[in-house]
C-alpha cells in the first residue's frame, strides 16, 4: 500500500487529538509518543518523501514550525504587563541564561576537547533555549502557582530570541575560523543580519497589524481569515529577511512582537490558528526527529555524550536557576521545580539543522549527536514527569512544607 507512512502518522495525529486532554495528565505526552513512533517506524515511515526532495522538505517543515512558534510566542508577550510579571522570568533570562551557556561551554570543553572552544560554545548555545511544549502539563496545571507557571512560559518564549543572535555569532566565527580563532568580519556580518532582520520584522509585523486592524474595523475581513493571514505575516517576514541575507527566524520573532504590540488588544484571538498549527507541526517535528535523527544516530551515542546531556538537563540547569533566584526568597522546592523543568526541544533541533546546512563547522557530527541525546532524554524525562511533578510540587506548596 502506497503512502502507508502518511496514513499511520495522520492516524496518530487524529488519535492524539481526540485523547489530548486525557494524555496530558499522564506520562505519555505528545512529543514522547511521536518521537517513539519515528524511532520505531524509522525512515521507511517517511518513504512518501521523494529522495530528491526529502532533505529540503524536512528542513522546510522544521523551519516553518520554528517560525510559527517564534511568531506566536512573541505575539503573546504583553509588553504593557511585562514589567510587572518579568521579575522572576527576567532573572531566569538575564542571569540564568548566560550561566547556562557558560557552564555548558565549560562542560563541553572538558568532555569534548576535540570540538575546540568555539565548537564547545556552539553546543552550549544551541542547548540553552528551553521548550515549554515538552512541559505543557506544568504550565497548564492550575494547581501550580500562576507566577511560577508564567515564569517558565515567559522564559521559554523569550530565550529563543536571546539565543538566536548569539548562535549566529558563534556559528559564523566557528565557520570562518574553522575552530581556531576569531574573524573580525564575522561580527559585522552578524550585526548586519540581526539589524536587517529586526527592521524587516518591525516593518512587516507592525504594517500588517495596522492593515489587519483597519480591515476588521471596516468590516472587510472575517475573524477566521485574519487568523490565517497572520500565519502569512510570519512567513513573509521570514522569507524577506532570508532573501536579504539576514536571519529569517529573528525577523519572525520581531514581527510577532511588533504585530502583537499593535493589534493584540484590537483583534479577537488573532493567533489562535497559528498556535494550533504550530502545536500540530511540533508533533510532526518530533516524529521526524525520532525517525531521521534519533534512530539512525542512536548507536553513536556514547557515555561522554550521555553524561553531557545529563549535566545539561540537570546540574547545569539547576545551578543556573539557583544563581538566578538568589535573594528572591523562593523556597527550595520552588527553586528545584524551576530548575528541573527546563526541557530542550524544537529550537535546539532547528539550530543543529542550521549547523548541518552550514557544513563548515568542525565536529558537526558530534554536535548533532549531543543535541539528539539531550533532546531525546529531555523528551522522555520532562514529559514523563511533567504532570506528576507539577502535582507533587502543588501538594507541597499547599501543605506549606
């Protein structure tokens, strides 16, 4: 039977959609199930992809998913209320994120000297962004105090924006210097990329938002089509910036932020469709990750790689949160909860894909293996403990112990 892979994958999407609320309260999260499907079914499950287009189609699927996630995350940032809500997530971003990168860098230099200091820094940066999608039961559990849920959600939504410019700086340096030194022109090129991407994002996001608001207020547009149109806005920003030699991902994030500032309060649930589409595509990404990433490379994962993944998810994340929350008065349970639920996922997968496409970074296979091991371990550990762990934490807070 032709296209059996499409049928099975689509059936899994249907089954998960109908059971999503029930499964969210178990250890069987969407990323776990879809990654397991990809791992078990393997590349044959994707045999509907033509060999001459498979690599590019997979790449586009992953990139499109990140574009949507970045756009909607940024759109939902309420800048007006951010000052009141940013204290804890602000510490996680301003203190915790740099500490994560520095400790991850030190650990990579120690365990993998063959990567060189730039390659090790690249590993640390691409494994620093967290992914709230892997701990959705945590941020959606009403028993967990709202400030803690918001902190994890805001941190996940904003740290991609912090990681992207730094990632492109380090990637450019690693490519230009081949792991041996720094090229002054690299920084200028990256600054140009970030500046152009930001300008494109502001122009596209704010411009489209004003047009959308005007169309709705004049009765020219239906609410459903406005939601669809905003998906297009994300990809217009991405495509234009990429065509100008800038970062399409940064442009998509800035476009979402600009669009949200102008239109959030004036449109009815404008990114509901974008969020739903992004969640669906994220599950497909984890199926692809299991089939084309985890399965074929599982034999390459050795003890050093597993140790680094464990350090990144556990010790390094925990230390960064402890330092970030010093002096806040948070109890040990809350610091431990924030420290544990820092899963890695979509952003790390996409950033490694960019490294692979660059093709000039020494140690690229090892960098990819480190990402695969860390994300796979995170999918299992954070997904399996999200509902149970959030309820245990809520019980402890409620008892006052």
